């Protein structure tokens, strides 16, 4: 077997295990999600079974990653990033900019008007306004953010965000699913590192 192909195939098992653990899933739960037996999943992760396409496709779907990310295929020389916008209700658009399950996720969003509905869930969010005006409701407090302004908050608090009025708002949206918070390395109190 070609040494480069062997290295590529050998790297899939550890990547599968890392993705599953990052998402906090057991082999049993992943088996239910994919229809692949626990023993097959275990053998794939340990490298005792070579991955086949009919196994990798359901695993990529379950982990919400692109197949080439799972395989870590060699670079083809194409530097383009292929973003896939997702249309949401009421004309909103979501563009995932990262695909790392279990880690901070980054989205570009264009939000159209919708009625406010407070929600709560585990995690931490950052919102940066690119264009338009954003209305952010956190508990009893309401904020209006304009281009260049940013907000961060714990999503365990009831919250909602959307356009201030009928005009759409464009934002960068970062979400830390485990409550990950930003670490600011600059500013008056920051010390330079050697």
C-alpha cells in the first residue's frame, strides 16, 4: 500500500475517537445515531478495521463535519473555502465558518425580523455587529448594538437577539457550547509574553 495512503487511513481512527469524545458521546449513543454497531465503531477508532465509505458517511453526518475533514485528505492545492449558507425561517441566513464539534463555533448570520422569544441553553455567546442594528435581550435588560459593537453573555440566562426593526442585521456569532469564554490577551492590564 502507498505509504501516504496508509498514513491517511491510520489517522482516521484517532480522529473519530477525538470527535466522539469532544462531543461527550459514548460508543453506544453513536451506534444509535449511525446504525453502526458498537464493536465496529470500536474497531474503527482503534485502527483494527479500515474505514469504508459506507461507514464514514454516517459518521460524518453524526459528527456534523465534512467527509474530507474526517478523512483529513491531502491538500489538493485549491485554496478556496467552500461555505454553505443555510436558509432559516423568515429569510434569515446562517453561514457556518467553522466545523469543530464540541469547540467554539463561528457563524456569519443575516437575521431578518422575527418576534422576540427568550431561550436558555448551555454555553457562552459573543455577537459582533457587521451591519444594521441588533437588539439583544438578556433577562430583563435590552441593548441596541451598532456596527463595530460586541456583546458577550452566558446562554444560561434567558436571551434573544435579532434586528431592531424590519431591516436585517448582519453579525458574526461565536458560540462556546461548554461555556468557553474569550481570553483577552491585550489591553491595559495584559502583560506581553516573551
